[in-house]
């Protein structure tokens, strides 16, 4: 692509050129290429709900996938909470997944509790729910980190499915003092 550019400070490296000492070119250690984060589904233990949520499923991608999600009407006073199991202090990007539909709420309140307080957002569930980024915040390991989605304040039905999070402040840590992408 002609319009592609690496982020400022990024040094590309060839992962096929690993040395015997376990490092790649540019002094990047293989064990430091792992990302910290995860994906939570509404069926996971880190998910809590109150109120009347109903399980639903829909097929997508020409019948290749089955999407399972929860749905609640706006007047059900329901709340969905994903507790993020943060293992390392740092800055994390937080994403959400939901099965978008035209009949869902365009005004879904969402709250992200992070190390510096709370961020209040509004989601439009009629638009792409294919992992839109909610934002980037600092989180503490073992802190009260969570994403909460209530039906109060929504003007239509609300769906919940999954929340993802990935540490972004030190994505690649080289074996030398040089930071490849920060």
C-alpha cells in the first residue's frame, strides 16, 4: 500500500531471522513478543449480570459463524459487567464486540473503570460491533478494572457479547535499551 507508514519509533524486524540465542534481528527477544491481555465472553466467570437478559444466537458470514449474545430491553433495569483480569500494570486498549442490528439502541451507556477513575461512553449498537476500540487507559494489576453496560439510559434493546483488552504501553521490549514501539 502506498499510504502505509509505520508508527513513529517503530523499527520493523524479520521474525524469520531468529538467532541461536533466542533473539531476532534488532535485538528483540522472542519471549517479549507476547501480548498481555485477553478476551472475556459473557459466559466467562469474569462476567456478571443483573436484571433480565435473554440468550440469543444469530448466524453470520454466510452461515459460517454462530454468534451467541445476551439481549435486554431498555426498561429491564439490567446491567452487564466484565471484570478485566489485569495481570500487569500498564496502558491497555479496550475493545468491545456485539452483534449489531438496526433495531438496537443508538444510545447505550458504557463505563470503563480504570486506574485513574471512570470513563463514561455512549455506544451505537446499530453500527459495527466488530471490535471497536473504546479507548486506552491505565490499569493496575489486581485493581477493580471493569467495563459495565447498563440498559438504563438506552432508547432501545441492548446486547452484550465480549470485551477485549491488550497492553499497549510496552508492546515490544528489546533485549537492549532501545524501545521499538512505545
